[in-house]
C-alpha cells in the first residue's frame, strides 16, 4: 500500500500529414506538432518522472541542412525541462530573425525541432540507472539519411544476453548490454542490410547515388526489417522508431503485454501509450482511438501511407493487468468502469471482515489512485445497505411508524477522507531508524471522524512490499482508535517478480513471498525451499522454452486467506491496539473486472513468454544464494 510502483514507460509519436503551412494557417502556428507533443508527454507524466526525451525529423531538406534534432533530460521535472530547452531555442532564433515570423519554409530550414515527425518518451529509472545516457529516444547516426534510426520504447527484454551475443556473432561491438541499445542495434543491422540491397538494385538499374536515395526511401520495407530484427525477442514491448528519411513505426509484442493506441485522420497520425491522452489532446471520441494489434506494427511511410503489418504471429493476449489497476490514467472510459468493478467485487470479503456491520464502519482510501475502486466499493456497500433496508421494511411493514421509517432511511454508508499525503515531505535520510520515523509521518490523519466502536476500511490499488503500510499507514490509522483496521487491496497478492516493464525484480521484496516463507517455517515445510532451489538450479542451462516455473510450489501448501492472514500479522506490531485484517482481490474477480487485460503473472506465475519462467527461477536462486542481483 502506497509503496511506489515504477514502470517503463510512456511513448508519444506524431506525424503531420499536411505541409507545415497548413497548420500555420489552420491553427496559427507551424509549431503545432511540438505543442501537441508537449501535451501528449505531459498527460503521460504518470508513466515516468525520472527522464524525458524528444526527437524530431524534418522531411525533404536540402543536403547540408540539419534534419534530426533531439533533446533529453533527467532533471527533477524532465518534461518541462525538455520543452523549456526547445522553446528557448525557437524563441532565440525568432528573436534573432524577425523575418521568420510568417515564413514557414524559413522556419523549417533554420529552426531546430520544427518538422513533420516527432517522437517523445517519459521513463522511470530502473535498478538505479538514471543517467542521461539511459534516457530515450536513442539515436543511431549515419551519413546515409536512411540509416539513421531513432528508437524509444516501453519495454523490457528477458533475454538481453542472448540478443547481445547474436549481435556479436553478426560482427558488431555493442557499447553496452542494455535492452534498448541491443534492440536498436539489431534493427539497425537489418536496416543497413536492406539499404545496401536496395542501393545495389538501384545501381543495377543504372541510377546514380543521388537518384537512388528517394527510390530507397520509397522501396524500404519496414515490416520486413522489423520481422528479421525481432526474430528472437522475448519480453513485453511497445517500441517506436523513426528513420532519418521520414518512415516511422510502432511495434507491439505478440502477447500485447505493453499498451499502444493510435488515431489517424487526414491531418495527423498519433500514437501514445494511453487512449484518453489521445482523446483529450486531439478532442476525439473513444471509438476513434484504436489499439495497435499484438504482434503488429503501425507503419507510416514517408509519403504518408499508413498500414498495419504483422511482424510476429500473435500469441494468447496477456495485456498487463496492472495497466488497468494502477498505471494508466483512470480517465479512460473502460479503465474507470473496470476500477469501479474491482471495488464492487471485493465487497463480500469486506463484509465478512466487518461482520456485516456497515453501520459501525468508515470507508476510505489511500492513495488518490485508489479513489475509483473506492467509489465502486462504496456503491456496492450502499446497495447492500439498501437491500437490508428493503428487507426490514417488507418484514415490518405492518408495525412501521413514520418516525421509525425516518430513522431507518437516515442510516448511510459512512465515508471519510482519513489520510492526506504530505507531498512536500521526503524520506531523504537513508539510515534505517531515522528514515522509519520520517516514513511514519508521510501522511496526516483526519482526527475526530472515527469512534472506538468503528471498523476502518482502507482500500488501495495493490500491496507490494508492505513497507509503507507497516511503518506508516497502519500506525497512523491506529492513532484514530478504531476497533479494527481492514486494509483492502483491489489487486490480488503479488507473488512473483515482473520482467516486462514494472520495477519488481526481486522475490524477497514481495510481502506475499515473505509471508509464505514464514508459513513454511511455522509448519515445518521449509524443506520445500531447498527442493525448489534444486529444481531451479537443475534447469539453469535449459532453453527458455523448456523451463518450468517451480517457484509456484512455495505457495501451494496454503490458501490465499492463510497468506493474507500472515501478511496482516507481519505488518502489524505489538503497539497497534486495533485488530488488523488484510484482504486481497481474487484472481478470478480480477479477470471479471478487467476482461481485456488478462496478464496476471505477478499474481499467478503464469508468464506470457518463455523467458518469464527463467527469470522467476533466477530470481529465486538469487534469493536463496543471497545475491542482490537482477534476474534478467
């Protein structure tokens, strides 16, 4: 609860389909594309606040004119920093050359960032890597316009070492073993191949090098390049790329793990990680924004032709369920209803925890991202109360008085804002005892709204590590003197690491895993840990397709409720006066609430790619061997 989950990342791509003069005339500025990119990135700041980058390409420039511009930032407010730099540069040129004011061709020729094709990215730094070199978009440069490649993405690959080795075998010398660099070089290698082959064709046709350039741009088969480059990719990804001459693509993994949406009309093609972002920025309806199909690439040729091409055969769709529970903005029409449904579906378990006593229960939520599931929970609780009232009236209709009926109808579900986060407070001291005291004061409580006879129900999106819950929230709630604190997670128990984008790489950090270990010790079943390690170790050199996830055996002896009860016990402490209960969503109800996003490997261990099983086993071996290392 309120342990910050980080993930990678948000992408935005804009291609203007008309000449820049059109946007100047219709919207008052040739900077239309830049302005829209700012909005697309700012409205996805929830997807990454550690770094931001922007790249632009000008189409059909004269030789010697700069046609690619890029700016990146890892400042504390990176999106604003990127666009301050862009605006400063534009304003500088406009001030120095007033004659550019109404001269769009001069603006395009002389001012950086003004172009027809744009790519933006926001990211969270993972595993402590947050240098400017880690910020997307990445750029692969070449004097041949067609061989320039700009790449940004929302992805993690489980098989970076294998991909790196395949590049080495191709004769390359990649500068580092990172998934973004490796994927970029892989695409770049086959891009080089394709350009070389096309140039040879042009040469055979008697064309000069100068004459060959536009022909290569026209004939370049982006789908074929991506198919060759993606042959051995294993991971979750939505990657976007620009080629120097003006082709662009956005390619999604075959299981649809990472999200990507697009909109197209006669003026523009736009891609973003979230649907409502496109709806808001371009004022278009829900049904006009479409998902890029799993395993396919949206390809925009330099001439403006747009197509959807299959790159890899789609597998069973396992779109990340955390996108719906937590990451994506709740303003999406479907996501809003799904989050409400998550709250509604968990009410029966909450009623059991409070002995059906809604009269003496206060409902609340922490943090703000849980507000929508809170509304669903409260609506369902109100329906429960209304049914109780109906039953009472029907049963006692002959003896009811106006006064007793008025008293009955006055009973309501009680909701309060019991916790307010102090946004300015930072846990900047790393020494444990001092830091714990600061963590305990991250939230302020609302005094006077809870009675000693009350249950206090607090709902959140998920409970991952439990650190903030133990050190801050339960202690803080206990200060209000309720008789019982019921902590509700709208997500199921997070039992397994993620390797497709969310920063949950280590098993030992997950409170559900720690609870299972405690139960194994208590019941003299800890030998299972040794057995799981032996099975994982025996598979160390297997091909990914042959690896089995044996870590599931850690949880098999216990019901979900037993694990939940142990978590409640572990996260409470002797000084807590209230009874503490913890409730998690069931996986079955998660699928009912979010039927289009069935990726549930964090909860079930059912990984959507072969590399996932290797990663979870590696994470377990790291835990067993005491290694503080990345599992992929």
